[in-house]
C-alpha cells in the first residue's frame, strides 16, 4: 500500500509525485469494514459512466476516533479512469 499526502509545495528529501489524467470520484459513508462493498460499488459506478478503472485511491476524511466522535465517517474513492 502506498500512502499519498496532499501538500502545497515540494517536500525536500521526499518522493514528490504529481497525479495527472482523468479522475472520477464518489463519497461513501459508514464503517471502514464496508470498504470492500464501496470498492465493488465504485467499479460498477465507473462502468456505468463508460469508463475503465485504471487505479483506485481512497481518501479517509476522518480518523476512526474522529468518525466516532462526530457520528459520520466519510470516505472518498477517487479512480483514475480511461474511456471504456
């Protein structure tokens, strides 16, 4: 697993990467144990938009403790896509 962090400028001595291409995203809410269901749903969502999924990224907007405190756990799935 790779962990990517968004930054405003290049970080010295780090492997700085810029993502480019076409991306599709969808927001999910629920327990982290639902990640597998979300991924399957996202694949179907991608196909319904006539795209082929090339790569998948997940953005957890809160940590598990914060999700429990606020009562919501939003997760954004971002997929790099190509025309089907």
